[in-house]
C-alpha cells in the first residue's frame, strides 16, 4: 500500500491585514505632501481593499484621509472632478459601511460636487451623486435624496442654458432619470421623463444647425430610441411614458 503523504498545514501569516493597512496608511500619508493626487487615489484603493477584508473602520479612515487631501491639496478644477469621480466609484464599490458612516461619506461627497467652480461640472457631478443614494446592489436605499440630486442637477443645468452648447447636460440628466426608473426607484415617475424630454426638444429646436446640434440630436435620439424599445418589450415602468 503506497504511503499517503499528508501535506503540512499552511503556516499562519506573520503579519495581520491590519498591520498591512497600517503600513499603507503611513506610506501614503508620507507621500501626500509631494503627490496629493496620487495619494488620494491610493487612499481610495486602500479603502476598497480594507472594505473587502471586512475592516470597515479602517476603510472609513482611508476615505476620511482622501477627503482631507481633496479639501487641503486639490485646487485645480479638473483634478477635483477627477477625484470626485473616483470617490463616487469607490463608495459604490464598498458595501460594508454601517448606514451612519456611509451617509456621512456620501453627504460630504455630494457637498463637494455642489461646490465645484464650474456650473457644468457641478451639474454633472451632483447628478452622478444620485447613484450613491440609490445603488444597484440595493444597499442604503434613499430614493428621496437620490431624486433631490437629480432635481438639483436639473436646476443647475437650467442655469447653464444661456449657452446652447450646454443642452447636452439635459440629455445626460434624462439618462440618469431613466437609469433610476429602470433600477426601480419608487419616486421616479413617467411625468418627469416626459417633461424633461419636452424641455430638451424645445432647446434643441432653438439651436443653430451645425456639428454641436447634430451631436445633441444623436445622443437625444439614442435615448428616445431606448425608451421606445423598452416600451415595445412590455416593461411596466415604461408603459405610460409618451415621448
């Protein structure tokens, strides 16, 4: 009978996850003065990693440090927009925060978005923040505040309409409304879609013919085509929308 070789039990790790994250925190903090944008990204990546290891307090600390860098070191508007995009993506990737901590983080992120220098950037980022309050994974649902983000984005966009170059903002907001409608947000109603579609049509009609109008018409046409396809497929939430 051949001898059965029993593999040795794996050795326990010499270093705990907590110590690894503590080391990361020290290294990234030391980098922050010279490389604030890179350090912010590393803090966010570390937050996702800590959350996946069920170390939610550590993940919260990494997020907090990213916010400190945003406030103290990022003054360029493009860098701020880039950082906010990363913050939103990071928060959507984390599912372990308790409700109070998550609310504090997404509220602060939305406040940053509303204070961006350019109104067009404000509009885009506040609209994007609507996803933080009504997520695809169903965690932390707050349909009311999600709708408030969409409505605020719409109000900011309306203030940008002195230039017809910004009509595309309305189309992006319409896409966001449709996303939340399909996701099942109970406060998104067909009348919002219809009203926004009518507003876009009115502004497009007032645009000069040219490449800019063509791009808006193509994007808007694709969105309307999507709505009609969903109606044709018998999707209940699209049934009563008339566009």
